[in-house]
C-alpha cells in the first residue's frame, strides 16, 4: 500500500507542475477589466432587454389606449348609428305602405259603406301582405270596432282591454302613424313591430286604423349580421330593461339588465339617457358600452365590446414582437459575448504573450514564477532558472538587417518552446534575452538541460542568408531559500555575463 502511494506521489506532483507550466493568462491588477466579461454581457443583456421591454410595452400601452379611444369615440358610435339608420330605413317602406293603405279609396269606401262583405277586405289585406312580403296586414274599424286580419276577422276591440288600448289612443296621436311593439294575437302572441296608420274620411273624421306588422326576428337578423361583422354584442332592451331582441333567442324576454352582473351598475343610466358611452367591469374584464334610444321602437340599442376582444389582435402582435425581439436580443448578446470574448482573449494574449517569439512576456513570467516558487516551497523542491541571450545579436542586426534578427529570435524561441520539459516555462525576458523556469530541478540537472538547449540552437539555427550558426550563452542558477526573483535574476545575470566573458556559446 505504501509503495503504491509513493509511486503515485511523483506522478501527481508532475501533473501539478505541468498544469502550472500550461497555465493560460490570468489578469493581474492591471488587467482586472478582463474579469468583467460575464458581468459586461449580463449588464448589456439587462440594458437591451430593459430597453426592448420598455419600448415594446410602452408602445403596446399607447396603441392599446389609442385603440380603446377609437373604439369609444368612433367605432361603437358608428356601429350604433349604422344600426339606427338601418332600422329607420327598414321602417320607411312599411310606413309608406301603411300610408298607401290608409289613403286607399277602396278601403275607405268599404268602411263607409257599412263593412258589409268582410271577404272583400280580407282579400285586399292578403294581396297587400303578399305583394309587399310583410309579416302581417290588418284594419281596425272605429265604426264597428271590428279587427280584420289578412286571414279574416279576428275580434272586436274593447276600450276595457289592455291589449286594445293602443287603438283607442291612436285617434289622439299627434302624427298620422305610430310604430308600436306588441304581441301579435293572430300569430300566437309573437312579438311584432306594428306600423299603425290613421284612416280618415273625406271630411277628416277618424274612422279606423290600418297598417302592417314586422316580425321582430327581422331585427334579430340585423343584430346577427352586425355581430358577425364587428364581433360585438348588440341587443335591444325596453323601458324596463328587459331584452327584446338578441342574437341569442334564449335571452329575449328573460334577461333583465338590472340583474345582470356588471351592466347592472350602469343600467339606470342607460335607460334614463338618450345616447352615450359607458364602461363596466364584468366577468370578461372591462367592457365598453354604447347605448342609444330608438324612439320609433321605444327601445334602447346597446352595443358592447370587451377590452379583451378589442385588444386581442394587439396582444397577439405584442407576443410576436416579444418573441422576435427576445430572440434578436439573445442573438445580439451571443454575438456580443463571442466578440467580447475573442477581443478579451486577444487582449489577454497581448498582455501575456510576446508577439514575436510566441513565448510568455516578462510581466506574465513574474506571475508564473511567483506561483511556481510557492509550489516549490510547499513541496520542498528545487527551482532553477536559465537565462540566455543570442551571441553577437547586434552584429547580426547590423550586418543582415533587423528582419534577419527577428527570424533568429523566432527560431530560437521555437526551440525553447518545443524542447522544454512539459513542466518548464519559457519566456522572452527582453530584447534577445530569454529565460526558462525549471521546476523540480536542481542545478546539475539545470546545466544538463541548458547544454542540450545550447547544442540544439547551434545545430539548428542559421543566420539568414548565411551558413553561419547562431549561438547562445546561458547563465544557470538555482533558487536559494528566502531569495526573490530580483535577487535570483541578478545572480543569473552575472553568470550570463560570465559565460559571455568566457567566449560565448557556453554555460556559466
């Protein structure tokens, strides 16, 4: 067991030294900005998303308010006016027909002649009903109180009957015609719009009433048409607030707006007014209401549209905008993050890598040395340095140009980078000087490594344009306890000068 642990320990230590040698640039105090990339992207994301959401939501609110204002001020009133106009237009023809009947000499002569043959007036009423395709035609005589229907005599009207009160108030009515809504006894008490017209004798005496009936279902069809066209609830209520015409027949005669949640809060205001716009809070949220009194029918027209229905398309557009905008924002963040990361990596490389040699620069080597020294002291290992420069480098530059000198630096740096152990660290110290940190290496081994490096440079590097070898002089030193980098490099620098003084292309 102990032997296995002893075997594993050096391997683990070597892995630690290798990780240290392969370390990539990390920011020091002067490079703290490099740590800000995630925070920068996060801040950029927050700014973009906040701005995008603010613009989108504010735009939605502005559009929503404009849409609601247009609905209340224009669309609902226009719908109400259109329906009112169509109702009036639908009554013009029946009023004209009832006027023709009231002025027909045949009808007046027949009544003044004692109404002797009811079949004559029945045939007349049936012809009018078929010709003009109306729901019902009738004549009520003020001379005999008989009620004639296009199917025959119906009954005799009585001033004591509530159902017949309309007839006995007709003579005093200021206009020649009147529109009433009542149940039709001849059609199983079906709700009917009656257009009643006075019949006057040649001397102006009131002798009866004639007219026709319109099925309220015709109004319901009109409502259904507008509901399908505008997607709004449209219905009529009488003076008591009872629904009289609706696209849903189940509500007719049964629904009282005074008892309906939401609209009950404004029911009194609707029934007391002529026309206007209101809102109420119902199960579907806020609902916009346009009401208008229809004097011809003595009903109130009510047009409703919920806020949800009004803004449905706008909400869908909002969701689409949020989805697209969110995707674009994420894409921008991804591109920004990639760009900043690449830019940061490039800056870090520039801050730690010498661009000519591809080795670490002096500033970053100092950071790596501090880490290596701490590790060596903790493990009680030796730490050695090689400091070397190129022999007669100034002469190479002067004789062959700076480009040739740069090529020599590049080739020697490549040998230092590829020929080192996996745990060693090479850096360009400045100018034509290079430094190599040898971890877990005493001075004897350091000299052997230095010799291999010197020999390889001499064999592989030639001065450009010549067959002359480039050579290096190397100083070797091992760290002493308590010694800092400055003291160590001072000692090794002295040894480098000693190697120069000894004739160059050697180790001291």
